C-alpha cells in the first residue's frame, strides 16, 4: 500500500483541482479547446487525479485480500 496517508492524497487532488480552476478561469470552451498546451496540461492534471485514486483503490483491494 502507498506510504502516503489519505490526507496527502486528498491534498494532491485538491491542488490539482485548484490548478485546473486557475488555468481555465475566464476562458471559453472554444479558447480552451484551441489552446493545445493548456488542453494537454489539464489532461495531465486530470490523469494525475485518476492515477492517485486508482492506486489507492488498488491498494485497498490488495490489503483486503491479505
């Protein structure tokens, strides 16, 4: 299981969400979709959130089987 506590995982997720909100504030969807660098950075942040939670869920399943 991950050595990081759940509080740190939640903090990572909240930081990623905050970053996404800051980067997309005040722009339209069309502007967002047209900005490849911004689009890629947001996908990276979303991927990080999904990875952190998938890793945690997998760790929990492994611990329950043990």
